[in-house]
C-alpha cells in the first residue's frame, strides 16, 4: 500500500514542486490540479491582501470564485474551498474565516535515532541512525496535509531530548534550515524541543536560569539559530518532568526558568512553549495525601502573571496524562494572566495504539465545553504520524489529525459528526449508507474503548511501559502516582474536599458538579469518588454490575464493528489494514473485558446479574 500522503486530499495527485516558495503560489498550483477533478466548471481568482494574514474570504458568483487573504490566508482558503467542492458542500455567497488560535501546533516525539516515543505508525519521517534522514517529497506532502487543515507549527523532535538531538540547534542548523524551507511555502513554521541543561554540554557547570553564563549562552545560541532560520517558531521545553533537568535543581521556579529562555528568543520573535507536565514520579504508593493530578496546579497557578509575553504554558487536556477519560485540567481554568496552550495526544498511547479505533472528536468537544474557547491562545497535539505505508498506522486514525486541524483553527468547526463526515467523504467518497455506517463507527469508537478498558474514570489499569492491554495492578504499587486502591468493598479515590481535595482546584461550577454524587457524570465517578461495589447508580444498577455490563458491551461493539467493516467497500489496501487491525482490537477488547471483570469479581465476589461468564 502506498498512499502518497494524499489521505483526505485524493484530488491532489501531484506533489507540490520544490520551486514554489510562497503559500499563494502553492494555492494556485493546488487549485489548478484539483479543480478539473472536483469542479471543472469553477474558476478561482486569488487576491492577496497581506493585512488579512491567516484570514480568508471566499466570495462566489455562480461558478466564479474569489479567494482573498494574506499569503497563508489564501492557501487556507484554497484548501477549504477544494474540500468543500470535493465533498459537495453548498458554498455560501460570501464566507469569511479566521483562526481562533494563533499557534496550531503538532508535536513530534521523534528521536534522532529514528524511533518515536509513543509512535504507532512506524519510524520517524525526520530522523534515522542519529541524524536527519528524510524524503523531501514526503515532508512536502506532510506540510500539505498540515496546511490543508490550517496547522501552522511543527515541533520536529521529542520533548525528551536525547543525545544527539540537542545538536539540532547547534551543528545541525544547516540541515534544520533545509527542512524549514520545505515547510515554509505551506505556512508551517518549525519548532525545536531543547534540552534545558544544554549549556552544561559546553563547559558551563550549571543550568541555573539566574546564572549569567547560562543566560549568555542561550542569548548567543538564539542569535546563531535565528541567523540560520529567521522564522523558527521557537522552543518547546519539558523541564523538571520525569527526570528531565530544570530550574528546580537550582531552587528556581518555572517562571524564572521559562523567562530566561523567553528573553533569549524574544529579540528574534520566537516563542517559548513550556510544558506543565510536572509531578512527582517517585511517589510512595502508601502515601494517600499526595495526589498526582493536583501537581500542575500547585506548581504553576501561583505564578500567574509572572511569565513573559512570549511564554506559552502548554498544559495537557487532563491533569493526569492522556487517559481515556479525564476531566479538564484545572490549571487551564486558573491562569487568566498567562498565555496557555492545551496539549492533546493524537498518538494513541493509552487509547489503543492506532490498532483499536478511537476517534477523539467527542473528547475534544467535552473538554472544550468545560474549558471555553477563550481561556487558551494556542493548541498543540502529539503527532500520530510515522513512516509506515499508512502514515497514521490505522487508516481511520487520520480522522484525528484532520479533526485536530479543524478544531485548532476554530472550535466552532469541531462538531464530531461534521468532522467524521467530511473526513469520510473526502477520503473514501462512499455511498450514503456506507458513509453513515463508517461515521457511526467512528463516533461510537471512543465510548466502546472506554467501556472495555478501565471503568468509570478509574484510569491506569494498563500494561506498564507499553500501555496497551490490561494490567489492573500494573501501576498500583509503583511510583507514578497512579492508583485505583481497589479493595474487596470499594474502588476509586475520593478527590473531593473530604478526600485529597483535588476537586477544590476547580471554579465552583465544576467543583460542585464533580463533588456531588448527584451530579458527577457516571464516566468520572471513580475519578472523583471512592465507591462501594454495591453503590446504586442513577439508573438503578449497582456499580459492580455497571462495570460488568460496560465490559461486555464494549467487547460486543467491537465484534459488531468487525462485521460492519467487513461489509464496507473501502479501497483494497485500507480494507486489508482495517480488517487486520480490528481483529487485533477484538482480541484486545476480550482480554480487557475478562481481565477487568475477573479482577473485580475476585475482589467483590459478586456474580454477574445476567449470568455471563466471569473467571475466578
Ligand atoms: C514524551 C507520558 C508518556 C511519555 C511522555 C510523557 C510526556 O508519561 O508515557 O512517553 O514523554 O508522557 O508527555 O512528557
């Protein structure tokens, strides 16, 4: 199978020639090849209005269309128009769009040795063997995919910066500049993850942000970097997190740490994106007071207002770590004087490794509803791309990158069904009934996965390290702060005021919603509460029966989905891959069902009310 990276853009058979250097030129080239295929009667004029920057207006009089915008605006407008026409959507006479978020980032977790941390689509498209190693045509196609959904920043390496990736901003700058030149015509700027302790590789015996030698080193290094790549978007930093170096070593806080780097970037227009994934990863499981999800709030909220203007704090969508079900991170709701970015994970680390089908739009919608779109100014997502023939690993995982682009452009466009349908239409152009079947599978996939894995927001019952498949006690006696504390009577953690107090980190509406058993959503019950197995749920079932039922239902969904997929007329290569993956998903789901149900059966001793098989 080779997709040639077209995915949701099958009407663009030709790659964009390397000679084209501006987004407007790319827009014209793309329209010229797409229109004869999707709408031969339509003619398009492009009018540049630099002041409009990323915004665009599409005006239509019968078959004559005018796209007006800045350089990037006309490119986004052109892709938008092509997708509209290809999907047979009706165009309004005049249509204006501008992005809600200035930075719409993709974060690669690619290592210089070629593997990808939490990558499930093969090896890196960027690196191999400790150096840059890429196919420029592929990168160009990737840039096109990003631009087609409005994504404008690509951080090319893992936040865990391992030797020799630190060389990216040192002696690899000429190559980095070549990569930047591939992405530039698509309006995509590069970003680089840096090692906080990088000056220590150069004879400086500290990385203390208040030490003048450290500041001087970064100031000078930024000058060198920006001489090579004047439009580099900036740096991404994981500091004091999971054994990464950071300001805590020197008794400094994260505003001091981030601002030092931000000031080195500032003269060049660069941004400093600072991740807030900071918690104690060496907790004693006996410690019932420390509650890991509270950590980011404790480390950052008191610093609100102290970060420089070009600092952006990047906070994961939930306070743990990309679990199947998490409430919105309270840190995102508590820092009105700070630039914030939300971080999603398209890579399906805890959500099925791109073997299991898992469309994320429903999660985004729920989180954004609690967050509100104006708390943040940027979005980031960990990439799900790799070098496999299908760069998304699973053909359907493409919907997550596609949808993420639309979401980060403007949450107004993030309605789950709209995304699934548009993606399905563009990618496969199926008959209506088949499209409906596919869309339904996508929209139900998250809930199905949630049902057969850890129950009701309990999280973390995954196999340690790999994070695929069940292991109910895998993390229970470890140092990661990830406990369910199941006993023979009860499971879950009380995170209300009477417990760890985590719920107190929320503004009153969410605090009340989660703290009360009356209003806490079922799917977060065990996140916020410790409940007995005989606790009676709103629908009259006991907690233990709900756990059993969900696991049987989740598994049945996969079995039914396999049948439906078998009947779908997908292109041969996709079909083969989809069927291969769903059979693995079925195995996985059965394993989850039986392991989790047995786990709770053994503790509780309660039989399934419906008499289904549980394993002692
Ligand atoms: C890049 C989780 C993942 C790690 C990842 C980390 C992070 O802990 O398992 O692989 O490291 O999150 O987001 O920094």
